[in-house]
């Protein structure tokens, strides 16, 4: 590199893996010219446990608890993705109430993920504690609902092919309505502190810009893609499950900087609230939570032998496109079980966004991508 | 709307004379030498517009076959998927990298290289990604034997 010929001395630094700002055991090998990044190589794999190989040794249903541990913030939507792929492979119908409960859980997951990531992002910027605790206060309320429905706060293991594992307890829907109706008030409060805040604007605007063309070419998905102004939301494009029944908008950014990513997430939460309000109003009262075929599969997982074939099921997870690729050879275990995780592919553009930026900006750019290492390393 | 797989095969063969394509299940099987030509055609032809490689992975069929699978979508035209497959020999599988066409394949090809041992020629930075440098073998291959965690160590640590 020609910079070496000048009297500037380049410095190689290893950011992570044991560093709170890397959101888990993630390392960035950076080359610095003073404070400016001239090269950045992500290093991952510290949390690799070959989840895919485990999945090829056990039955289809037995993989559900493992998917909880992929993106451990969004267990419900991970379950949902795998259930879609299995249904596609085995031709399993879904019960009406099951569909509604899944969508409600997936949108609650989106709320809690975006709330938490906004809190973490502020933490990365140096606003220690306060915004994160405001976010976690709201996240706890959603986790309480998950606990009441599934018995576990984070490792929910709740969605099954054909519906959900068990119906929600009697008072649950009322509590969920109460939470959803109260959520805009929290968002207003949060936004009053952040959106117009001069310090945040100075810190995040025009930082880590991701151009539209690069975002599409690099296969980036989720809020990161939409903040760059590309209208691509799998809930709209594929119309999976019962999403076509609900009216909601897809918020888009204009610049594609860290601020846009923050604001797109806030707007997505408001859209999730409208979906939740519609779903909680329309949910059928007396209908089983799981279809008979799904119930049979859950009771006796080893008797489920889908016909030979392949299926690729994908959902719009809070972080982007989460895809499950299954190949069946007619036996009770999948012959091939592959996960396309959004965090992993979104990291492709990390170097492009960081080049020419300062070290402190790298931290918030990484925070704005929103990665979870359980999903990157699998 | 995207044409059916059979219509897509006919259309592609019209655009690319000399390329042999076969429809198998819900995938289009391409020969290893034609991968770049077919992918470029799918991306650059206006009516396909496959600008997004959603998923790229491999399937191991011992004793002699390895398949690389591509799931392509179009973000611009909001259509897809087109599943492409390349069949490779299991010993020393080599295929051209699609990373120069779609950057999104960069990490996914590195993962396939790491876990299955498929070499992608033309990849800008083909290294192991999940396992560490110096690791021997490819853990997702069907005949991979994991190390026995309970076996006593051969020699105590120095």
C-alpha cells in the first residue's frame, strides 16, 4: 500500500474477541493510520458448534430447541422459520389460531429485538446504562408474556409445524393487548430522548454509509438494507403465513447511515404495533392452536418421514432474511439441514462501511448492523 | 412473473447456445464450467434480474458426488427463487466463484470451502471462516469422524 511509503506508520490492532462492544466473541483485525481504518478483516467462529451437523443427526422436531440458541434474542422467529421449512417439505397445514399466535409472537420478537438493539447502540456510543435500561425495562414485559405462553423467557421452543406447541393461558391475550396499547407511549418517550437529540445526530449522521447498489449486491437484508432505501421486506414479497391480511407499511431510509438504521428500526416497531393490534383483534377464539397433522408429528417425531425433496423456507426475522434449507431422503432425520443467517451475511459489508472512518465509528457501525454471534457462528 | 423452471431452461438455452441444462426436482442443474455464464445471464437479463444470492450451500453425497446449491432471488423485480445446482466430484471439487458477480456469496463460499472442502476459483479471499487455520478435514462431510471427547489425551500438557 502506498501509505507505507509516506512517513505515516500503520498499526495493526485486534479489536476483540473479549471486548464488550463486539457483541459477543467477535474479532476485527484492523489496520490503522492514526485513528483512521485502512483495512478491516472480521474473524469469527469462536462460538461455532456445528449446529447443522447436530441437526442432521436428530429428528426434525428435535432441532427446535437448538434454533432458540441461534439468535438468542429472537427465539420465537427462529422457531417460525424452521417450522415454515418443515411445513413446505412435509405438506403440513397450519391451524387458524396457530397462524395468528405465530404472527403475534414473531412481531413481539421484532419489538423486543429492535428495542434492545437501540439500547445497545446507545451504549456503544457512550451513553452508558440509561437508554439500555429503559429498553430492557420494556423488553422484560415482553419476556414475561413469552414466559407465560411457553414456560421460558428466552429459549421459548414454542412454534411447531402446524401451529404452536400449546395454546396461550386464558388471560394472556388481554395482557398482550395491554402491552401493545402501552408500547407507543414508551416509543414516544424513547424518541423524545433520542430522535431529535443533537449529540446523537452529530454522532450518527453520515457515519457508515452503505450505498444502495452495494447493499443489494452484498445480499444484505433486514433493517440494514431498508435503511439504504431498498424496499425489500419478505413479509410483503413472499406474503408467507397470514401477513397479507394485515395492513402495514415498510419504512425506508434515504441516506443509509447509522442514524437511518436507528430510525428505520423505530418506525418498524410502530408498524409491528399496528400488525399486533390487528392480529390481537382478529384472532379466532375457539380453534385449536395446532392442526391435527402437526399434533401427530409433535407426539411422535420419529414417525415423520417427509417425501424425498428439498425445501427452502425463509422469513423476515428482526435482523434480516432467516432461511432454512432442508433436504429429505425419506428418513426421520434431515439429510441436509442448513441455516442462512442474516447476521452472518450482513457482516460482509462491515469493511466497506468502516473504511476511512475512525475507530470509535467502527464500534457504532458494528452495533448498527445488529449481529448476534450465536447466529453468525452457528 | 418468473417463468416455470422448464420455460426458464429453454429461455436460458436460447440465450446461451452450447450450455447444457437439466431440470431436476425444483432445481436447475448446471455444469461446473457454465456456472459463471448462467449466473451472469440470470443477473444481467432484464426479465430475470436475479440480483441477490440468498443462500449458497453444499450437499455431500458419498461416495462420489458433491452438490453446490444456489438460491437466487430478484430484489428489483421481487421474484424468485431460482435454485441452481452444480454437481461436482467428491474428491477435489472445484467450481468457479460467483463472488465477482454477487458480493453476498463471499462469506457463504468461504463457509462451504471450510466445512465441505469445495474450492472456489476466483474468490478474492478464500480462507477458513468458522474453523481455525490449521484445522484438518471438513466437518460437514458425511464421513467426518469427530474427535472423541472422552478419550484420554496422548500426552500430558508440557
